[in-house]
C-alpha cells in the first residue's frame, strides 16, 4: 500500500505534504541522516569520522549505512548514486 501511495504522489509539493503525515519527526530525521550518509559514502571524499563530525551523525549510524551499502547489489548502489549524486 505504501509503495502504491508513493507512486501516486506527483511533484515535490505533494511529497512535502505527505511525508510529515506518514512519518514522525524522528523518523524523518533518521531518513534524512541515512540519505546523507549514503551520499557521503558514495562520494568517498571523506572518512567516516569526518562525516560524523561535519554532519553531527553518530559513528554507529554511519557504520550501519556503510554495512548496508556493502550488502547492496550493484544495481541498488547505482540507483542510489543516480538519485543522490545526479551523475
């Protein structure tokens, strides 16, 4: 049902309206942090400790993100790279 809902959202404004209805502020913050971690790790320009310090994200969160990336298929990593880095 959630996937169907997301597929029917059209436009940035609708996304901005829907996300706070579906997720708590803590959940939104967690998703934003995970997305930022994925982006930084994919860019591979900073160490995990630098990412933690610069963005005030725990090392544990960054390690979980790194482990998730390692477990992803090449197709999944490529999708994230395309969406987050726009290369």
